C-alpha cells in the first residue's frame, strides 16, 4: 500500500471506529482484522478488502451519504467490484 493509499484507509478506519447500532468486521489481505461497533448486535457484516481502492470508495460514501439513505446502485456495484 502506497502512502497515498494509506490516507483514505486511516480516515475510513477512524470513521468506522465511531460505528453505533451494528457490527462490522473488516479483514485485510495481510490478515489484519478490525472490529467496529457492538459484536452482540443483530445487524452485522464482514468485509474482505481486496484492493486499497476500497477505502477511498468507502470514505466517499461515508462522507457524502445522505442521512437515512442506503448506498445507491452505482456505489453497490463499485463496492462489489472492489471487494470481489
């Protein structure tokens, strides 16, 4: 991961650390795992990061998401490509 790629990663992880009302497990290619939120929550997700570009995409979605709205079709497709 380059220095430029690490900036969105750090920012996204910082924002995820504030997660409330759910649980996210994030796994990186090198085996590092990060846990965010309440592990006892019924709302849970596991993300496997396969590209550093995922963090930039995630960060954009977090920063520009409108309250009460889910990811749009374009964002879902992008996240699928980056993760899969």
